[in-house]
C-alpha cells in the first residue's frame, strides 16, 4: 500500500512539473486555452488607444506572442522593453497570434 501511494505521489509530481514548464514565445501557439508561463525577451512595447502591448519574437506585425494590458499604464510596463521576462496567464488566440491578458503586475516577472 505504501509503495502504491509513493508511486501515485511521484506520478502527480511529475505531471505537475510537466504543466509547470515554461514556454518560449514560439511555443505559446500550441498551448492556447492553457494557463502557462511564457518566457522571452520583450522586442517591442507599443501603446494603443485602449491597451499596451508587449511583443515577443519580433515587432508588430511579425511578433509571435504578445502580453497585453487594458488596465496597467504604459509607464509601468515600459521598463520591460528589451528585458527577458516571464508572463503568466491564460493563453488566448487573438487574430491568429497567442496572447496573455495582463491584469496585474504580478503576472510579469524578471527571472
């Protein structure tokens, strides 16, 4: 009985580590609908009329992934330009590109 509980615990731990793995910006497109952490370098930060975009894997429109905020100000997010960051959240497909909506600054970390 103890052996099967240990096996179960190890299996669950292994499964959790698979889902906890960080994704590259290019890999994010294969994980739409999942909550994950995407790590990469911010290639561009742009301010639209309603949102701020952090683009990874190139500049708009050639980027491969974006983090977008409708609530955080440009001044707060501009410090990440050119930095390697990790963005955590639900990956959505927006116009054929993967995207995470950032609602709090805690979703973005500098590893």
